[in-house]
C-alpha cells in the first residue's frame, strides 16, 4: 500500500519525516524528504508541505547522507576490557552478549553498592533527552541522572524559573505556529518588536523554536531588538542592538524595569490583577537607575531608556530569551527580571506576545510514571537535592557540581558505574574542567556509552559501546519544547537500515524488559507510541505518520479562563496564583525574593588584580550553522564551512597583541587554556573575545592521551566548577576573563 509518508518515486524510495537526532539537533522537527536508492540515503531535501518549515533546511540535514554512510561510523555493539580504556582494543559483539554483560554488571553493582552508585549522563535536547530519565529511573532504577554542565546551565534554569515565577511551561515567541493558517490566523497579531536577548535563533533553532520564524515576521513588518555583546548577521538587520558587557544582563533588565515603572509605561491591569509583589519590585528597581547601569553594562544610558520605552509601547512585543540567561550565576534573577518585563508590559499569553505552556507537559505522564518507579528512600539519595532544594525542585536530575565532587570524594557514597547516553562531554560541551571529570570517571568499575562514532569520551572511558541509528534509521516522535509548550508533534519515519543499531527508545524497552519488566510492557516502538499518543491526543502513531504533523489546540489568556492551573481556577500555577515579581519560592530557599544584580565572579570589578593579568572578557559557545556542539566535525561538508576552532577578536585588540587574521592563538586564564584560530572582526567589542566550544579532531590519533586532541582547543578548561548561583543554577561559561597571545607554532 502506498502511504502518504513513504512513496516510490523514479526508482527511489522517498520517506517524508521530521528531523531530530542523531546527529544532533533540538526538537525543531524540520520537514524533509529522505531519498533512498539501493539501500543508501542519497539525498535529503526540504519538504515544502511542512506547515512550519516550508522546505527550509540547514547544512546539517542536507549533509545527512555523509553522516549516515561515513566510513568511521560504528554500527555494531563492541566491548573492551576496562583495563584497556583509552586503547583501541575493541571487540565486536552481538546485542545479546552486550545485554548479558550489562545486566550482570548492573545487578552486581546494585547488590554491592546500591542502585544510587549508577549515574546516567545525558546531554542537551536530542531525542535521547526524552529517554535518558526513564533509562535511569525505571530501567536501571537509579535516582541519579546527570546533565553535567556546571549549574546545569542550559534551558533547565529558564524552565525552572518559568515554573517558579510564572507557573507555566517555557514562554516562547508567538509565531503563529499553533495555527494551520499560520500568519493569516484571525486571532493572531504581528508583533511590533521582537526582542532577542542572549539568543541567535537563526543559527541555534533552540528547543523547538524555528529561527526562520524571525525572518518570516520581519518580512511582515516586525522590527528587531538584539541584546548581545556580539553583532551577529541578524543584529545588522535590527533597529536596536544593545552591545552589553557579557554577564551584566540582570543589571540591564533592572534598569529597563526602572524606566518602564517610573515612567508609568506598564500595563496597570496586568500588574495589579495578575502579578504579586509589584510594589516591592518598584522599590527594588530604584536601586538601578539607567546612568548607574550604563557604567555596569557599557550600554549608553540613552539607549537603555529608549529601548525600554520602545518595548513598553510596542503592542504586542515578543521576546526570545537564550542561553546567556543560563550560563550566568546571576541567571535566576535575570530570568525573574526578564519575565517581569514581559508580564508588566502585558505580553504574556496574548496574540503576538509570548505563548506559555499549559499545566501538564504533553507526553509527560509516562515520564512522570517512570520516576515513580523509585522508592522515596532512593529518590532522597539524589545527588545535590539536599544542598540545592530549589534546583532539585526544578530539575529531576542530580546537581552536576555536587556530582563531580561525589565522583572525586566518594561522599556521601561511592559512585561505581557511568552510562553515557547523549554526551561526548570530555569535549568542551557538558563538562567544565573536563580533565577533572576524565580522571574521576576513569575510576568507575563499569562504563557504557551509546554513540554513533568513536568520540573522545567513548575512547577514553567506555567498556561497552552501543551503536545508535541516525534519525533516518529509526521511528520516533518529535515534540517541540519537549512537551512543555508544544507547537507541534511530528512523526520521525525510518527510511533505511544501516548495520545493527538500536535507538534510545529501543534500548530503553529492551533493557527495561530485562531489569524491570513490569514498567516496560511495550511490544514494539509503535506500541509504545500508541500508548503515549492515544490517551492525550486520541491518535495512534500511524495516524501521526499519515498526518505528518499535529498541532495541539492553543488558547490565549489561559490565566483568565482557568486553563492555566491544574485545578481549573483562574491565575497561574505559583504559590500565590500570580506571576511572582516577588518570589515566595526563592525566599523559601534562602535567596532574595526580588531580582538583584551580581557581578560575574571574575571581572574588572570583582577581581581587579586578576584582571590586570587577564585583561580581556571571554564569552564562549555562540552557535554555528555547521556543527551541533561536538558533532559534525567528521562531516566534510560541515567541516569545510568551519574547518578550525575560531576565536573572535577586535582588529584593534589584535593589532596591539601582534595577532593577524588566521593566526593560531592561545586563550588563557588562571584555570586553563585553549588554542584557537583568530578571526578579526569589529562585530565584537575591543574588550571582549569569543571562543568556540565543542572541538575535537576526528582525523587525529584517538587513543589516550591524545584522545583526538580533545583537551587542546577546549575553552571549558578555563571555566571553574565553583561559581554557581545560590540556588544551584548557572555558571560563568559566557563571562570569564582571559589573556590572548600568539601560539608558538
Ligand atoms: N547549530 C547549532 N544549533 C544549536 C546548538 C549547536 O551547538 N549548534 N546547540 C543547542 C543548544 S544546547 C542550545 S542551549 C542553544 C543555544 O542557542 P542560543 O540561545 O541562541 O545561544 P548561543 O548561540 O550560545 O548564544 C546566543 C548569543 O548570545 C550572545 N552572548 C554571549 N554572551 C552573552 C551575554 O553575556 N549576554 C547576552 N545577552 N548575550 C550573550 C552570543 O554572542 C550569541 O550571539 O542552541 C541549540 N542549537
Ligand atoms: N564553553 C562552552 N561550553 C558549552 C557551551 C557553551 O556555550 N560554551 N554550551 C553548553 C550547552 S548549552 C550544552 S547543552 C552542552 C552540550 O553538550 P552535549 O549535549 O553533551 O553535546 P556533545 O558533547 O556534542 O555530546 C552529544 C553526543 O550525543 C550523541 N547523540 C546525538 N544524537 C543522539 C541521540 O539521539 N541519542 C543519543 N543517545 N546520543 C546522541 C552525539 O553523537 C554526541 O557525541 O555543551 C555546553 N558546553
Ligand atoms: S534546524 Fe537544521 S539541523 Fe535542525 S532539523 Fe532543521 S534543518 Fe535539520
Ligand atoms: Mo544547551
């Protein structure tokens, strides 16, 4: 039978799908057609009929055939003697043998050390991030699932702040994605201004937000405000660019609130009826007049005032908040101040403002049930939960900085096994101070990794290697914003088979059946998705495949209609039922209930003596089109676009330091150093440099100690694991100090 999503066309087999991972991406679910000929993926093209992405694709998906059929890809399970970690001493095994080894080891470690001695490590929002929690909680049955970035500085803080302050799922730019008729939908309004704060979504397409939506709305007339220390391509098309000193965003937000409140530009109805603590906030922002904040942030006073007025007067105004909120120990306050701006300017849950998620996450019940597989006693052992109750309330994971301490000290209990599910974290990705993690993880008794290629992390640490299929090779469901504010669900359809790989959900089901069968009754992946989709959306997995994408219904102003709270009352799901400009929860965890500015831990102001030695401010990790963190480094078409680790420096600064375009330089501070190639650009301030993250060199020697050069161009050696925010969130990845000099060879 010819199906909508899989058709024969001119001797080729063409499968329509929505992309996710591997290789890496967030759940944007771009629509594409996969062309398969003679068992090989030969071409990927955009699907013009996808209502959101309308045929647009970026290089990472266009080059998918190179990834899928790459000669270095690993497509069979392998084992290695733990004594030979770091050596190329792998032996191919069957899945049955892999399961036997894993099940025996897991049972043995649990009997000797307790289930809590097992930690599952996962990375950012790839498809795996739906499954590594259940893999930990209900297959391996450990309470310890760890996302290793210091202060878990990615999206988690923004989601937690949204829960604490707003009692709602992640607030996102309203680009009419919910509606079939998109921008023509009669209930939708075009935002007058779009504010992009510490976010560059054209390159990052983060968490389910399709960056081209910004361009779509600009074509219709929306104007742009960028808040970013670098001037990106998008910023050159903006009406306003606030080029601030990295890490000082909270001061800027407080000064904007100062202007909006003191000039009486706020939405009185929303502030009076739906916010808690307006008067206290009004008092607090008096401490942040624009002239004082201009000194802190380097943004001229007049510009702060003008942009605050523009934001308050735009009806509606929409806002995107990015990674710069999370990679900042003051980020929890930044999120609070930002949401206060969005709230008191009347832009929450209104057409063309920001959308907020309903009370329950889509496809969330199963994920919650997975957690209830653990006894209270085990759950209480979750690492970092006692030290950081705020963090532990927001996140189901361990607190990563505490996890590293535990790995090193064996306190409060020893850790014995690591399962790396979707992180190559020795590269400058999920770990800060990667050499500390490396040493600590070498002490584990048993390590398992699921991967597609031999990464530095796999080579350094794994004893069992379980191969993953790319998203062209397995079935799945892509769900934007992971269910917390979902614009659409899309079907991921398997187009071909390569080797003997198993996807994350297949691994969960097969391992779950062996270790905890009652929690894993599913006969197949299709059966699993039917059990998820039918109760919540009334459709089967096959229905979703036929439709391609499904939009859940969306309603604006849910807080007025009793649709935002699970109890059906009007208001928000916070302690006070209102948007908490004054946070009762922050206060209960010992932090200030009102937003305040805190200097970055290392800066001209916090550490003036150190700044004399390290006189530049370093920000890191701005995304590029051609890689997803440490991925795509072996894909020739991607590598051609970004062949080397690039650092950006202003031409005047470079001249002073004797550095020319293309020179290899060392970026160094009191914690470590990284070698990158200089790119001179006036788009960065003279006092700031930017370094790329996520580099390793698949073409180099992989065995230890080289490990594909993973520690050489690794800016995370310069980020210490000790300056997280008071509630356990945020670390200074985007604002540290450094010096730069020309490398010797
Ligand atoms: N192609 C590609 N896409 C990705 C990823 C990838 O690796 N590659 N990674 C994914 C992940 S995990 C994430 S979290 C998202 C992140 O995506 P975004 O939220 O867009 O974050 P970044 O690209 O890190 O940075 C965005 C902007 O913040 C600016 N910035 C740096 N320091 C500061 C600061 O102190 N304040 C302010 N206001 N701005 C600052 C940078 O100059 C940059 O232009 O991207 C996702 N998408
Ligand atoms: N200096 C600096 N460091 C940073 C950042 C920064 O801005 N500056 N950004 C940080 C951020 S926000 C993040 S989120 C982290 C990202 O860090 P991670 O998410 O840990 O990224 P990677 O290290 O690339 O590891 C991901 C691995 O997962 C594999 N993978 C891909 N798809 C799948 C899948 O579907 N299933 C499974 N099981 N595996 C898969 C890939 O092959 C890859 O090797 O990096 C952080 N590091
Ligand atoms: S944003 Fe780019 S990499 Fe991600 S699914 Fe879309 S086309 Fe692919
Ligand atoms: Mo991230």
